């Protein structure tokens, strides 16, 4: 029987939410995960890269749940998220290989992160119907639609957030005769012949956000 442990992350490139760290026993597909909290992506902590040490604490807990021993082979994602974990593995004589992680863990951890963001309030339709649901500027539009609440979900320590996270906004009221829009605040359709609130700003390009007039 193959004794193999797979380790990967999901969400490190998403503006909203923390980062999911997951581990799976290949032969049984037993899967466990935990999340790097958003506070480690605040300006106070992010530049210190404390989240890389937090990964080690998560993996220690996941290994206990999976009952991993040092004779087992470990395949670990080669991304920067595991830089400190690799050092810890070497120091503690774990056998590991850095590589691209595929199935069965890849789909499992990606769906785990998607479900996590849905619980945060991110629209299911963004994930179901868009090729790049976690594209930075797509999420940024969603954040600005309800900024005071949704900024709390952002990785505010990112340089990109420093650049785009407090842009000047123009507010107007307009009427839409033929609507194909969804209100980015309540996620419900904007009906034809509706008066709406229009938010305009420029990030990587000019952006327009349409909201119900009473949202």
C-alpha cells in the first residue's frame, strides 16, 4: 500500500478570506484542513510574514489527525506558502518532495475554499459562472458595493490593496430602461425601468457598479 501525504493551499491569491491549508492521505482520501486567519493579512502582521509560521502550526495539527509518521512520503505544493514548513520538515527529518499537487487533493481543497468564501457572503454565481471567480479586480468591485462591511473580509496588508483599496468613488443616481444587471450589494436582479445608485471608480480600468436605489 502506498503511504503518501499530500499538502496544498487554496485562497492565498484571493483578495477576500484567509488561506486554507489542507492535507490528505492519498490511499484513503482522508482530508483535513484549517485556515490562516485574516488577521495575519492585516498591515500589522503581513509584512512580517507570520502566516508562514502559522502554516507549520496548522500542519502539525493536521498530521495528528492523519496520524502521520516520519516514514511516510510527503508531497507538498512548491509555492511560497510552504517555505517555512519545508525548513521545519528538514529540521525534523520528514521525507518530502516539493511538486505541483494534483488530484485528488486539488479539487477538494479548491471546493473547500469556495464554500468558505460563500459562507463569508461571496456570491455563488461568481464561482459557478465565471472562469476566474477570484480575480482581484472582480472581487474589488464586489467589495466596493458594500465597502464598510466587505473590507473586513480583505487581505488589507497586500500592496495591491494599498494601491486600490481606498479609491475615490463617484456616486450618482440613474434610470435603467433595459436591465441586465445584478445588484452587487444584495445579489438580486435589477428590474427594467429601475432607478439605481451608480458607483464609478477606476482601478485597472474604469469600473461601474449598479445597486438598487434602496440598497
